[in-house]
């Protein structure tokens, strides 16, 4: 079995509740959260329409491929 490594990108959206004294404070807390903290404290999802492979490494038989080369390889199989 071959290991495949993908560098991917996706657009996610989420919802979080933040306690603060005012809206400006809540916004500042939100904008200063690390991505990890944001994901841990949010309900989130992706519509999966914008997910894409940026690069793929198809193991020892191929060099790293950009998304166009990966799609050509995948479609030829």
C-alpha cells in the first residue's frame, strides 16, 4: 500500500459565543484567538465546494505534484 500526502485548502465557517463587556471587546477576543482555540470553541463546518488539493506526494513513484498534475494522474487511472 502506498502513502499519499496532500497539502489541501478549505474554506470553513463557524459560530462561537463569546462573553464580553461590549461588542467591540467580543470582536477583539474573536480576532485574537488562535485558529486552534477558535476551532475548539466553535461549531464549524465546510460546504466542501471550495476544498482543493494544492500539492500531492504520491509516494516513491512520483515527485510532488501540483493540483493540475495530480488531477491528470488521477483521471488517467
